[in-house]
C-alpha cells in the first residue's frame, strides 16, 4: 500500500480539507506514525503532524507557536520530494509548500488566519478520500468543538505527565 493511501492518512486529508479539524489531523497522523517500526522524529509524517499543529495554533491566535511549528514543518518538507517521494505522491506537494510559505508570511505580517487545502492530483487518491468523506462523521467547521478541541477533552493524564516532568527538572 502506498503511504498516502493508508486509512489514517486519508482521514488526515479529509479532516484537513473538509472541516479544518487540525487537532484530529494531528491525532490520526500520530497514530499512523506510531505504527511505523523504527520510527524517528525525522520521519516524513512528522512534517504533516507539525503542519497540522502549526495551523491549529495560528487559528487559535498563538502566532509565536504557529510560526515556530510551521517553520519546522516546512524545513522537513523541503527535501521530501527527493528523500521520501512516496510521502508526496498524489498531492500537489509544491503547492502545499508554497501555501505553507504564504501562511508563514501571514504570520510575519501579523495578518489574520486564512487556511488552505491540500490539493490532490491523483485520481486514485482522490477517489479514496471521497469514499472516506462519505462515511466519516465530521464536526462542524469553525465550531468551538473543532477550534478548541484540546481544551474540551479530558486532559488530566497529560497534565499529570507534565507535572511529573516539571518536578523532575526542579531537582
């Protein structure tokens, strides 16, 4: 199976393009990434994860976090067409990189959040995405459930881990 045809990557595209649920984009790609043996933080999926995270920050007006994260995403994507073409095949990857640069310019110029879509150039990939879109339940675009998703879920386990790490650094 082609990497971009993985059901989790297909979900990523649907969430990204249809209701801009960037938090869910991050979640499904992290699940995909964790399924890969011998994965590293340099794996090409992490570029897409960072992209989702950066846009999520930008929409929530965390411009510093958005800029930092989108720069990392772009940096990882710069060599993907050469080093990992299987993770770019089927989408207009050059346009995606241009759109990330436009978003970085929006941030630099203190402009308002405006998003973009990932353009699919493969009929096969587009068909798979369209089929999934018909059955995937999506939260309403622009709703608080999408925009502030990380704040609306139970975060007690995350806060506990952060607290333990913080205490470990204090000694």
